[in-house]
């Protein structure tokens, strides 16, 4: 099965990206498993740290390959690997971090033996620090502070 552009593809992410042409994608958003032991259908979410980071490197390598020169990559990740992922994306793959956003949410899993998660890290990465798309004037981008209660 090969991935198609402008479609939702139910395929292994690495296999799917390998079927795409180099430099063919404007935007990638990834929300991978956080490697914290959650029970997924077929994915093992409790890998040894080195194995998780090796797997992460494999799919990030494909993200960078398929992104256009002015492409943008957003990554959602939990606390456990956020800093390592940022360093990996910058040092190993040459991406530039435009923003490190904390997404606060009020839903999710309630924990019995520790505090519940209430945020996720979002990294806004670009291939070229000088050539990228950011629609700052789009009405959905900025929050009008006067309307926030």
C-alpha cells in the first residue's frame, strides 16, 4: 500500500512516508505514542528508552526527508521525552525550533498514584529558519485578550 497526498492513510508512519517523494509535503503534524506504558491496540508503548529514541529517529528522518524546503513540522509529545526530542530535531536533523508551546487541557486520564497529565508539549519546527509559512494574521491564530475571561 502506498500513501496518497491529501488523504488520510491508515499505514505505518515510516512505511507511509517512505512511499512519498522527497520534498513533497508542506506540513507534518505528529502525535506519536509517548512511551509511557499506555495500552494501545497493536503498538508497544513501553519500549526501552534507547529503542524508543531509535524508532523516533527513524520516523523523524522521514519527516525531514518528505518536507519541502519551506516545510513545517509540529510535534506533540509528553514530558518524558520533550527535551530529548527538541535536541534530536535540532542537532541531528537540522530543524529550527520556532516555538515550544505548552497545550493545557482539562480532559484525559485520571491517575491514581500521581498527578494527572494536563498538558502536552507542541514543537513548531521548520526546515529553513528564514523561509517558512506562518499565517500570523489569520483570525484563528491569535487570541483576543479582551475576549478571554
